[in-house]
C-alpha cells in the first residue's frame, strides 16, 4: 500500500499521509489518545515529546490535507475560526488586509471585533471584481483574504487574477476553500499561498466534528505556523483528526453527489412559480457561470433561493420535513437556513443589503440523499406559502 507518484485525486484522498500501523498492520491510522510519550532516556525519544506539539493521528491528517490541496504542509486546528486566526498571526500591527466583503460572518467578527484591537486594518471589497481588489491595495497590504463561492450569495472570485494582484503588491493570497472543497477547486494550483478550511464542513462531511486546517506553501509560513500551532495551542484533538481523516477518504464520491443534488435542486427551484431568484454557479444565468466552469470541477451543493418575503421564507423553513433547519453545511444530510436571522445575523443590515442578501432568502446545503425526496420536500413546503 504505497501511494504511486502521480496518483490521481481520489487515490490521494484515500491514501496520502497514511501507512499501515507498524506495530499491528492496522490499515487505519489509530487514534493516539495520549497527552505524552515515554522517553527511553534523557534526550532519547521517538520524535514525540508532548501531544500539543506532536500527535501521530493529527500528523497523518495534516499530511493528507496538504497532499489533497497540493500544498507543502498543513496544520490542524480546533475549529475553522482557530485556523483563520492562526493565519492572521503571519501579520503584524499596522498591516492591512483586503477581504471579500461577503465573507463568512464569523470571519468578519474575528477581523472586526478582535484583530482590529491589535492594530491590523481590513478593507472589505467585492473580490469578484479584480479591479476593486487592485484599487484597495495599499503599501501596507500584506494579505488578500478571499472566499469563493461566497456564503450565501454564491459570488465567485477569479483566484488566478487576484493571486497576480496580491503578488504584484508583495502580499499573500489566502483562500477559504470551505464552500467548494478541494474536490472542486484547488486554489494553490491557481496561485494562492495559503488555503484555510473549516473541516467541520465537506472535508469531514458527516456533521460530527468541529475543526480547521491551514495548508501552506512557503517555507517561512510553514516554520511560523508550526511554531504558532504549538505556542498558541489551539490544536485539533486526536479523535477529531481521525474523523476528518475518515471523511476525506470519501470526499470525491460525496462531492459528486452533492454536485448532482445541487444542480437538481437549482433547476427545480428555478422553474418554481413561487421562487423569485436562485443563486447557484451551475446555472447558466449566474453572472459568473463561465468563471465557475473554468475554475471549478463542479458547482457544489450550496444554493440560495428567494421567495419574495420574509414571511414566506419563514414558512418554507418551518414546513420542510426531510431538510433540517440548522446552521452549518457540507454534511451528507441536507440542511436549510435563513441566513439573515441565522448565519449572518451578526452582519449589520446595511452590509447585508450591500452584498445582496435579503430577508426573503433561504440557503440550502444539499446533502447526498435521493434528489427526488429533496424535491418532494421542497414541493410540499412551497405549496404552503
Ligand atoms: C466559509 C467558512 N469559513 C470558516 C468557517 C468557520 O469554521 P468553524 O465553524 O469550524 O470554526 C465557516 C463556518 O461556518 C465557514 O462557513
């Protein structure tokens, strides 16, 4: 069981970072649930001293995700937010960051309410327009932080174009690849320096773990992130590392089904008389459909639709039976949410309006159930509004 050179994506997902356990031959990397390691003599050990610093289960996941994203090294954290926080420690007081205006609400909260206190400056722009990124760059800009597709209005940023702008100005490009997953989009191949994920979502895929990962390419970034992971200590637990490692084995087949269900629901909703708008990059009327086609290997399972009024959106959310009303996304079961009052409640109303997020929108994270069962559920919920 050895990963051949040039192995293709699904093979890498299943095997990278993992070897049979040398003691037993166990094909699955064990959960090394230990806080410390016995040393043979003073100064003589097996490379493991203390489990905040090194853990073999976490190391296997980190090697797996570095390979999947096409990076050089990866660092696993206790949540997606902890991973994003770790990336920002590459910055120093006075540094400026250009951020996708429609970034995840928790990312905006971290940047705006926590990191500004330490002298970091953030400009929020529509990164789907590269010229707005160019215009926002300052001599002090050290990082461009992009999310694509965005949540929940599904805007797409041209990763290669924004990487070129960032690099011309001596800044790093960070891509939050949570929504697409590396099965659909590999930002490092397009020019990104760092990729972050909430592994909570598609990488784990089963709605039973919270975690985050930073994938890095530059040697100076790798050395610093390794230091920070140990120094600040927000590490991913051995059990959560094992869960995500199990999740990535099925990433390719899960994403194929998420894509198929995403398209089926987007097409169904587009033709429904009570739906005024559907936001999904796989629809030919999506303003960046051509870019999505070029940049992504599938359009994913996330879509948003508008039913005209807040009351109708509430009614649809309350009447769905198979689809669960819940925050989060990327699991095998379909979830719906009302972004304005749930995931994006902490985003001020005027910012929500500026990014085109209305009170009458419902977001779907299409799971991998039979598409017809999902369509039947939407049909009965929409019949009531
Ligand atoms: C795009 C994106 N990035 C980051 C996060 C934060 O991840 P976590 O909830 O694992 O901290 C989320 C959570 O929803 C997200 O959707």
